C-alpha cells in the first residue's frame, strides 16, 4: 500500500508539472490592453512633454491626453484565455504586431521612427495653424537636370502651375501626377523677388517617378523653440494630440475649457487626421484617465461606437480644424459632431 501511495503521489506530481508546462508555455498570440495616457500639456518624468522656449507658454486648467495600447508580447496560455473573455483586452496573432520577417528590435525601431515622424508632422500642422507657413526651399540643383540654369539654391518654391505649394509633399505630388516630359510652371521667390520658371519633368528610369533635378527642404521659420519629451511610446497615432498641445501652449485660449480630453489619430503636414489601431483599448485607457471627451478619427468612428464606454463622448474629427472647432463648441457648452 505504501509503495502504491508513493506511485500515485509521483504520478500526480508528474501530471501537475505537465499541466503547469502546458499552461505556462508561451502561445503565438499577443494580448492588447489599455496602455498609459500622457497629458501633452503636462510633464513626464520631470520634463515638460511639450517644452516652449523663447516665448511665454500659456497654462491650461484641463488636459489633452494622448492614448496608447499596451502590448503583452509573450502571454502564457492561461493569460491568453483570461484576456479572451475580458472585454477590455484583445488577443491577436503575434505576427500582426511582430511580423515573422522582422525581429522584435526592428519592429520597435520602426515604431520609434513613426513616433518621431508624427511629432514632426504635428509641429508642422500646428505651426501652420498658428500662422507660420511652410517654406519649400531648394537645397541642391543637379547640373544636368531640368532645373539647371532656371532655379538656384535658396529659391523658395510657392506654386506648381495654379496649385499652391504649402508642403514638400505638395510639390512632389503635383510633379508626379503627370507623366515624365510634362511641362510645368513653377512659381518661386528669390530673396524679395517673385518669378516663375517653365520646365519639364524627366524620368530617372527603372520605374522612378518624374523629377526636375532639385533637392528641397521644408522649413518653417518661427521665433521660438519647441521640443517634445516622451519616452517608451511608439507609432504614429499621437500626432493629433501633439498638434493640439502645441497650439494650446502657444495661444492664450485654454483649448480644454478645464476638461480632461483624450484622443488619438495620425496627422500629416496639412493637418489631415488619419485612422489608427487599438481603438477599443484606447477608449478604456481614456476612461481610466478621467477623460469625458474622446477625439476620434473619422475613419475609426464605426469601431469606436461598437466599443463605446460609458461616460466618454466620441467626437468625430477628420482634420486639425475639425478638432479645434469641436473644442471651441465644447467650451461654449454646445455639442460638436459625434461619431
């Protein structure tokens, strides 16, 4: 009997170890949940999230919070099952977040680069709203290109035919919209003088887009310095909230009206707001941060309505102007357009 009891106990131990191994083993999924939110008008780790130097920054009674998604990259089976039945989390195949042809480090690096680009576009869009236009300045002219002898380094390009050039993307977009060999009239300023140049694009071969043989840089002169200080966040979806934070700091009007306002959305140099992923988790994070308003990219409205959380009003925005108009209405006690 004693030997049989030892055998039973040993068998139970082996089964327990095997079960633990199965439950604790990583699965090919990741768990998505609400990530941290950051007040773009506040501080993080003792540093201002948006720092303004060279002019006086205004103060706000409320908050403008960017939202993020938290990723658990290697959940065990039990954690994945638990998250599957949790309405505030999502379980997705790992390859959707970490493609098999890229290392985790490469994915994180790409996310960091997207985040930096979103900050740059947020600054460009915000400064344009504040009255500081973009200058598309020629930095190099190819000696054998179509622009040789017509444009010079330092020229500021202002239009292609009748289309205004307000960003570098406007220039390349206009030139690439027509086949190589198409002639365009480029308006530019050289010092204080305005002039035009007529030239045709040329193909560089190998499927390359048409070009005029110049390199340009996008500048936006302004009498102050801006810096953004946020750690451990990746991806492009904070662009809208950074742009609003910059505008709030450089205008005397408190955009928040004393409210905690959260949101998400990519932004480009022209102020267009684009869709993002992780809306359900970001809504949860916004609610946990005390927000009552969520600025939602127009293309994410259907998903946001499906995953709406109590007490959080979903406001539809397609552009930076939409977001500013919505905040104006909220301060006046009126209702902006909802999702």
